[in-house]
């Protein structure tokens, strides 16, 4: 489904974590990380146990130049994934966090995602 159709669903009053996740992913894929982060933040507000959304929210924040917000999302996501037994999401967020820790102070944090995409 395209972004316009998803946005139309939202505008019609149909709001859900799944719809927000779809919008966040679509906007991130379209190169609009700020729009993506807005929808993904709402997604995890609607469903705080949505580990895939925490992972994607971190990616959106990082792509939008907010590495500390990405770190916070991934740390929360690690806790959620661990409690749900979502080992794949947990492992991916651990990798993103380790890579983020290795980025030099003046380095480009977007390299964290480039290696793992």
C-alpha cells in the first residue's frame, strides 16, 4: 500500500499501531526519517510491546541525525524484545548499539545502518 493510501486511512480516523508502523516504514523507505519517526513514536505509544517498531524507530532517528534518540529507542526495544522472546530483533538492536558505540565523536552515525541494512 502506498503512503497516500495509508495517510488517507489515518485521516479517516483509523489509527492503530500497525497502521503507524506501515506509515513509519513507508516514510523511512521514501527517505523521510522525520515523518517516519513521528509515526513510529506514535506506534510505540499505542503498543509499547512492539519490538519491531522500536527497532525501526531507532533507525529513523539515526537516519534523521538523532543518534541519542536512536540509542534510547534501541535500548527500550532491547528490553521489550527480551521480555517477549523476540531474539532476532534483540540481536539486531544489540548490533546497532555496538556499532553506534564505535562511531567516533566526529564520525557519521549513519554508517551504523549502512553496514546492517
